[in-house]
C-alpha cells in the first residue's frame, strides 16, 4: 500500500482548501477518498487527469474543481507549493 496526499479544493471558491493523507492501494482510491471528503459524487469515468511533475491533477468537468494527488515516499514531507 502507498501513502498519498490528496488536495481537496474548496467548493466554488468559497470556504477552505484542505489536504488529506490516505494509505491505499492506488491513486484512484485516493481520489475517491478526496471526493468523499468534499461531498462530491463524481463519475470516475468522466474525470480529466493530467500527469505533472508534482503529481496527478484530476478535474471534475461539471464543477471545475481540480484535485491533486501526490504519492508520498516513506518519511518524505509533502512538496511545498
């Protein structure tokens, strides 16, 4: 199992962004966890994903929210933005 940090954006520009750390088998499971944390019911087949040097950016088309998933190495702090 791997450790992922999931950046969860605030809904529609209001509220606070948050980040959560999860231990799971895959980045897709980490993304689902991020959806649950934000209350989004998104169809996983319609998510737009971009692989970047910082991690995986996943955009929900109907809300425009972009979640970032970063796999953490054991004992390594999350990268600063």
